[in-house]
């Protein structure tokens, strides 16, 4: 709370109670967000994924679909998010190895023409996509680690553009 008793958080009222933000008077604009994250694993696990030898199926294809579904379900998962008619969800993945082992990096771009932004949809998409990789590979590598889930950029709306 500020000194005058008003919250600086948009999802709370003057008394500190949770509330959904009223976006009815906001302008409809094109909005876009990009988020990324990574899952680290043993190199042998990464090779199973790349070679299509994971028993549960094509890990990267399922993770891509899960990310898209995660974006679409954001308002069902996060209580104060508005349901949005997404115009597009684009998922990119890159895999590789370094001194710490294997990894898959996922980047998701979400786009909508609406009164509120799509940052949470991009972040949810990355999280669900990476969790799907974990779920599909946990039988061979329980030590996988999801890390670095973060917003990279957003555009549109009253607050304008932002880039990490």
C-alpha cells in the first residue's frame, strides 16, 4: 500500500482485496509478447529426444502442442487473467549441449488484438511446454531442471513496448 492507502498493484483494490482489472474502457490494440525458458538434462536424455527414442513419443512435437494449449488455457489457470481470443501462438525450440549437459530452449510468441496484454499467455506456454518435456522424459532423467522462464519483450497497449 502507498501512503495514501491506495495499492500500487493493479489486481488489488484500495483495501488490498484481490480483484480482476476492469479493461472495458481500454482501447483494443495489437499486442504481442515473447517469453523463453530452458530445461537442462543429461546429454543421454537429449540424444533420446533428438533420436525419437523416448518411449512416450515425439517429445518436441508434444511439447509444442502443450505450449500452444498452455497459452490457450492461461485464464483457467491464473485466477485474475482475462480470457483472450489469441490471434497466434508461435513456438520455437532449440536443443544443444554445453559443459553442464544437454538442454532444450523454448521461445513462445503470443499475439492478440484486445484490451489487455498477452504476457501471461506467453509465460504459461513456455512453462507448460517445458513441463511436458519433463513429464515425457522423467522415467530416464529425474534430475532435469527447468530454468530461466522469463518475459523477453512485450508490445502494445497503454504501457507501450518493453524489452528485457
